[in-house]
């Protein structure tokens, strides 16, 4: 997941050909508020100590921005999240009781969630669902209501056919 970058938040690591294998570190202290439309880049300013005066004006450097570590988050398919006037929610599958054979009866419970970034067809869930929860990913918009019994499918998500049939 991508992280937002702010002045004072990240650091820069740079290397120069004159000192192979040595990494110099600098702290980001300012940045342009806009992305350049023609180069799609952001200008950053960083400050660093140079006590040995190894780095001199005119030297070329390879620069890498190091973002702070991000906490682990639950990622779900975007299709699992229902967006309504009352907020975002998902259906979590939970056992409610046992049937006559003693097998658990699974039901879908609507759980409000707080969502984060969208990445590659998936969405970050910041609160409401924890790792390991079973979530309904498809079909909930048509027939599902809170407390309805569900049967998990062994099949994966629907995929388009290899060849579209013609009449």
C-alpha cells in the first residue's frame, strides 16, 4: 500500500559513485505541494550532516525515498464492500448455531467498516474486520440480508468465459 509523504516524515538514502557501498541519509524537511504535470514528479528538499565533507557540489547521486513503515491492514476484494448512505459495510460469515447433524449453521452479519486505499481491485479495511474473518465477496447486493444463512462456495470468484458464445 502506498503511503502519503509529508515533510518531516520520511528520509532519503543516497549513494554516489565516488563512495561505492556507502549510504548517506538525509531527512525530508520540505516538499512541493503539487505534482509536476509534465514530469509527474515531486520536488523534495532534505537536510543531512556532511561532517567529513565527502559530498561535494556537482556530484551526481542515486536517491531513494524511504517511507515510514505502515501497519498491517486487512485487504478485501472491492466487491465485498457495500457503499451505502449510512456508510461502508461488509457481511462477515459467522457460526450461529448447529443443525440437526451438529454441523455449524453459518450466517452473514452486516458489519460497518472503515475503508482505506484501493490497490489493484482490493481495498484496505482499517477497522471493523480483523485478519481471519470470513467475508462475503460476491452476490451480497442481490439477496443477502443481516442474519441470512449462507453456504461457503469452494469455487473462487466468477471469471469471464474464455470465449464469449455467439448466437
